[in-house]
C-alpha cells in the first residue's frame, strides 16, 4: 500500500484487534458545530489504518463497535 513521502509529525495507527467490525469517524467540535460528522472508515477484524496528523492540531474521532462507542481527542 502506498505511503506518504511528505514529512509528518505524528502518525496515529488504529488496529481493529477484535472479532467484530469497527468504524472510525473524524468529527469536528467547535462553538457552532458540536459533533459535526466527517468521513468514516470501516475496519474489519485485523484491519488497520494509519493517519498522518499535524502536531499541535486537535483531532476528534468517534470509534464505534457493536453497541459500544468511544470518543477520542
């Protein structure tokens, strides 16, 4: 799989190490749009995704699996 050749400051790797599928969704939180939904990545068991992030920026994610939800910042 191709990778970024640009320099980056933070690499966030999310791995679904369970037997169920999971979703990872980027969300935005600000004064006017709390919890605005962004793109969704569906991960099957043993799938992983690497996200290249800029240092100093705040990112918000919603992780869902079956009936469980978790917010990550």
